[in-house]
């Protein structure tokens, strides 16, 4: 009986010790992080349950790129000799937070080229896990401009709204004076080294109350809008 009891105790103790590291896992961000160029961004990576990461290996890398090392911490030191050139001087690990299992990385002065998927890999002697986090870097474009292009044979007027220099591709909306969206006819999107430029076409018709129309470009963190007023006489 006593031997059985000892055995059971041992088994429980053993499986408890096993599960200590098995239960550890790394958590990050569920959603894509949308940040603004020039600002700083914290890429979240956290060990759960609360465990010190001071003696672990923490490796941040960019997925699917050649020169992919963004940050390496090992043997309680930074090992950034092989860090990709474009990240030099722009990365920080929160050293004082490592003992809480926080392996988040601060990326400073964001650039469009920082866009992509990052991997946080955490490794201990008997255990390892990783998460990935996707990053989008927003840059607002030029102020949109509306031009009257031509008369439409159905009695309307053809307008085009354009703006350039956006990243990523902005959402473009036409609105009437009540804020109701109007259907665009044709939208041309072009991408070059300056970013996305967009031309959106619409045909508007005479309204007795107000012939003011709005064109809006928007992203998660930016919104730019311009309007045009068309005298009713022009529709005749
Ligand atoms: C996490 O662990 C650290 C160090 O062991 C401790 O200071 C902190 O209070 C803990 N936090 C929680 C939420 O348990
Ligand atoms: C980790 O530390 C950073 C920097 O202090 C903080 O912004 C972030 O919220 C922390 N993460 C967690 C899950 O506590």
C-alpha cells in the first residue's frame, strides 16, 4: 500500500514537472498591426504562464526574406552581429520585462520596407515555441483633387478624383452631402516607388437641393477628403 502510494506520488510529481514546460506557450497579436511610418511599434511576444525569459534564447526574424535576422538575444546578451542592415539601431528588447516573460520588440522609426510578417522564436533547454505577427505600415498620400472631365450623354457630369503616394492601397469613397456613398464607376490603381496612386471616376446628376460631392481617401489611421460644388446651370 505504502509503495503504491509512493509510486502514485512520484508519478504525479513527475507529470507535474513535465507539464511545467509543456504548458508554456508564446502569445502575440491575433490581428495584423497597422502602424504609421515614422512612428514606433511594439511587436508583442509574451510567454504564458508568467515565466522568466532571462535565460532563454529570443530570436526575432522576418518571414520569407533573405537577410532575415531582426534581433537575437542569447546567454543573457544581445547577439546582433548578424542583424539585417536595415534594422540597425532601430530595435530594442525590453530587458527589464524579460523576467515577466515579455519578449516584445520595439521597432523605431517605421519604414514601408518594414512591412511583412515577423516571427518571435523563444527557446529554452527543453522547450521552444513561436508566434508570427503581421505588420502594415501606413503612409498617407497627397490631398485628393477632383476634376470635371466631361459631360455624360445621359445628362450627368463625369468627375474624376485622384491622389497619389499612399501605402497601402487606400479606400476611396464618393459621398453626397448627406454622407451617403455613391457608386464609383471605374477606379484605376497604379503602384510605383512613391506608393499607390488612385483615380476614381463617377458620373453625378443634378439634384435640386445641393450639388456638392465629396471624395474621400482613407486608411486605418488617415483620412483625406475634398469636395466639389457644381452649379445646377452646368447640368443644362
Ligand atoms: C510575473 O513574474 C514576475 C517575476 O517573477 C513578478 O514580479 C510579477 O509580479 C509576475 N506577474 C504576474 C502577473 O504574476
Ligand atoms: C511588454 O512590454 C512592453 C513594453 O513595456 C509593453 O508595451 C507590453 O504591453 C508588454 N506586454 C505584455 C503582454 O505585458
